[in-house]
C-alpha cells in the first residue's frame, strides 16, 4: 500500500475516498494507519487541525485523536466522526466528544476489532443492511425453493439489489432452477473456508448473475455441508450490500442453516393446505422459532378438504403472510429455463410483489437496481 496522504499534500487535493485521520500523536497515527491497511483502504493523515472543510465533510469516516479534539470542535457537525482517546482515566473526554459531535469514543487496542469493521464498512460504502428473508418448507415438496426463487426474481425485476442464497445442499441447486447451472462464478465449495470479514462487493462480483440477481448455490460435488463460520461471514457480507437477501433453507436445520436463520429478519414457512402437512410444519416452526421471532405462514391453496390459510396459520400460532394459489405451467416453465416468478401476472409474482411492497422501501428512480 502506498504512503498515506498527509497534510503536506493538501494543495488541490480532491475529496478523499478513504478515512481521514487527524492527530499529532505519532504512535496513534501509526496504529490507525495499520488498521486502515488491514481494512484495505488508504487514509488521509493530517497532523494539523482544523482540517480543510472539503476533507472534513467529504471523508467517509473521520478519526480524531483526543490531542486535537478541541481544535476540531467548531467544525461542521457530520456523521461518522470517531474520537480516539489517549488516556483511559481522563473523564473529560466525554465532554470533548459532545463538543466534537463524535458518534463514539474509542480506546486502542481494546476497540481495534470494532474499529477495523467500521473502517471496512466506510471503505465499502455500507448503508442500511439488506432485508433478509428465509424461506422454509413445512414438509418435503412444499415449494420453499420455488417461493425463494420467485421472491428474488420479482425483487430484481422491480429494481432491488438482490442476492439469492441456497442453504439446502440436498435441494438440487437453485442455479438449476434459475437456468444458471452453466454460468461462471463461485459456488459454496469455493467459499466453505471463509472466515472473518468478506467484502460484499467482491462476493457479489464473484457469483453467477442471471435475471438481474446474483445467486450462491451448490455445485455437483460431494460437499454436503459448510461450516457455520463460512455461512456467518458470507451472509454478513451479503447483508452489508443492502437491498434484499433471500435464503432457501432446509427443513432440518444444520449448524450452517441455523446460523443463517439467526441473521434473517423474516421467515416464510410454506405449507400446503393439508392436515398432514400442518402437523409436519408444526415441528419445523418450533425449531425455527428458537432462532427467529418473525416467522410467517404461506399457505398453498387449494387443499383437498378446503382448509383456509388463516385456519392453518392460527393452528401453527403463526402470522399469515398470505395464500399462494396453484400456478399452471410452472413446472414446464422451469424445465424450459424460465424461473419461478417470471410470469409477472401469475399467482407467484403477485404474491411476491405484494409481500415485497410491504417489506421493502421503494427503489430510487436512478441507480436503485445496481448490482
């Protein structure tokens, strides 16, 4: 990595793309530069205060040493200002933090791990996390993979940044359902060794992309599980990109699927309107509710005896997300390479659009659907 930009280089400097460090303390500056390097970004290092306005306001993150906090106190209030303490016993630092408008007061090395993640977030341009929806089947063949795929296809068509993650190693592969089994890109076996922080942008760029969404699925190898640490790292990276993440989970939750469910915001349990399916779904719901508070029922209708979706949801003590009517021709569509949700006016797409309209904010007029 090149030498950090310092106050000797200020003339005609553009708005910084990396963090801004403001301190005269050489040991603190060196420590912060090393953390920035570990996060993969190059800081602007200033040993004079106050910094120029365009640097202060334009940097994605500002780290101010307590030695220069008072000189920066009159600057424009902005988000993303961190105050780095030099003396744990100095109680007045909290007063200076308020005067500076700092979001946090940190002391190194104790806060190093947290700070590394915060710097990496700033480098990636991280905004609000993605809405993460987990889809499970109440029994085998309930249609969870179909719904998960349709949710992703519908969201991407509406312009939402979308990632579909297949967490069911025995499900046959969502890449097949999307018609992307021959598409280049990483699969789960390539990411099974992932640990710690994974770049969301690099992850998305390395995955197969089809139908305006990225997908992470399985290959045709013998790998039948991944470590929960890999799921945690990969899913955290996907969530940091914002938009929508859809998880297709197995009914029998292994360690990785359990980890995925714990990161989900909402779960959809797909249940055919049948008494036996309802009994099986009760067990799946019990296991899922141990890891996720917002679990909702999606009831496939019609059933053989006319059970209503609200009756099934009530019996399972779940909120009803909606009823899902049969979609004629769906199996043939998939065999021909048209994924579930492709028919914009079909029952699947209508259900998904209604759910997403409620769950996701509208897409901005420009750039909202960028992958």
